[in-house]
C-alpha cells in the first residue's frame, strides 16, 4: 500500500524550500512562509482510493463529520469534484478514481500550526540524513 503521507511530506517540504529561496521571501519570517505553503495548491489529495470511496459513501449518507477544519475542507472539495463528474454521467467509483488520479488539490490542507510543526520535523530529519 502506498505511503501517501510520505509523498505529501516530500511534496510539502520541496514546496517550502522553493518558497524560502524566492527573493521576495528573503526578509519574511520563515514561519509565515511555511504556513502560506501549507495553504497553497498541492499536486494531489494524498488519500487512497478505498479511503476516499468509504468517505464519499459516508458523506452521502450522513454528511461530513471530521473535527479537523483542514481535513473537512479536503473532503468537501473531493466530494464536490466527484459530484460534478457524477452529474456529467460518470459512475461514483469512476469519478472518485478520476479525481484522485487527475486533479490537483487547492491546498495541502494543513492548519497553520500543523504546517509549521511538519516543516520543523521534516527539516530535522533532512538535516540528520545529511550529517
């Protein structure tokens, strides 16, 4: 089974490093840059098809119940994209697969504090690998 969190972490860390290196960010606080990257577009959703399928079924039956605002926003975005494809004639399971395979996400869906903590953890791990 693919490790989606590892892929997300690698993409997030890479995006952070690119943002930090931009001349416009030279004198800005690091934390502010990292938090903005957490809210910036991401290459994908970093969830498995089966997880998304279960969640979309639950969402259709009960509505979304996630307590985390960022996670709730991600599921709502996925569900909205799935609904559009279903309205165009796709079967739900095909629509979920299509969204996960071909759609980019509007953000990494990380709360500002979570983005900062994740960046610090990834930076430490990266530093330990090098030394």
